[in-house]
């Protein structure tokens, strides 16, 4: 399974009967799955099915889905208001000789407000059901297009993230291999510092001073931080290879990367280690920024 970006766009359109429909889907970064749906009047009954189909194919992202529907050809019919016609005929009879008793003409009847109403013919239930089915099937096609675009961007992001993880591994190697971390160098540095202190203050207890120095050296050791960074690197590689909705987990690893690099910088007693720690923070920030785009 591949990783997905959370950004993408898709459009699908089609026709069924006398209706033309078009779906437009837009996706951007989001903490969860947030669907903002716009349906035209008369299509409200599709909302539950649309939300179900979207959630079955997407896990994260702010999704905007809009449906537009137009009628290619309108079917109309003339509807006679029988009550109004009866009232007109009764009135004509009541007026008797006061009005012309010639047969009523169609144009005269049409000029009477409310007597004839022109309205659009409604489709049969079978036709409406076929229309709705075509619309939701079109949504599936648009979702497939959106997922394909998100997968394409996700593949590019995965390559960038893998490169960042390799750089983190290289910098961890620089820290681990720094000569200042060797037992011999630590012992030499401690001996020199203790000798300076003993010369400056001859009354200091040598054994106590050595014990305190060893304790400080132990606290300054970077072994645990290096081991944890290596474990986080292995976990990041595994998640990127596994794919799927791994954005949240990678974001957590980015926080852990940052925590260990901060500790390395604070414990460092070597200019080279400090420089590597600072570079680590830069690469980790780049890694985390890209992770925000993953599902």
C-alpha cells in the first residue's frame, strides 16, 4: 500500500436521460476527515450515501465536494384550473345578455390569470432513481481520480521523506563517530580538567573530584540518544515502506527526532557534535513539514 498526500483535485461529469451532472472534489490538509458537501436542491436524500462513499476511500483531509445538475431539455405541460374555469362559466351565465354569448376563444381563456398554469413535467420515479444512481456512480469515479492524484503526490513525498531519513541517519553517524565521544578522549579531557582544578585549589579532595567528574561525564554521554534516534529511523523507514494512512505516526516520530536532537545539542561538549545536532534539527524540521501533507 502506498502513502497518500492530502492534496488533490478531481472532476467528473456525465449525462443520464435529460440530466447533465458534474462532480468537483478538492482535498487539502486536515487533522481528520472533514467533508464539506454542496448538493443542489432536490438531491438532499443523497447526502448520507455520499458521505459513506467518501469515508470508504479517504481517511484524512479537508474535502470539498460539490455537485451541479442541469436539465438538457425541459418538458412542460399546461394544467387547467377546473375550479377557475367553472367559476368563469357560471359568471358568464349570470351576466346573461350583458356579455357576448359567442363561444369562448382559447386566447381569451389563456388571458385569464390562474386559469391555465404552465409547469415542468415531473419524471417518473424510475427515471429519478436512475438519475440518482448515475450521480453517485459518478462520485465514485471522481473519488478514484482524486485518490490517484493523492497517491501520485504521496509517492513523490515518500521519496523526499526517505531522503530526509537517510540524512538523519548520516548525521547520527557523524555524532556517533565523533572522536570526542571515545573513552580515551573522555578520560584525557577529564584528567586535564581535574589537574587544572587541583592546581587552582589544592584543598579539593582528589577522590571526590574524580567521582563528580565521572558522574558528569556519564550524564553527558549520548549513547541513549543515539540508540533512540536509530530506533526512530528504523520505524520511519518501516512506515514509509508499509504505506497507507501513516501521517500521524510519522508526525509523532518527527517530534521524537526533534526531542533527541535537542538533547544532543544540550549535552554536546564538541563543536563537531553541536554542528551535527544543529543540522539534525534543520533536516528534522524539513521532514516534519513534509509529513504534514501525508494522509
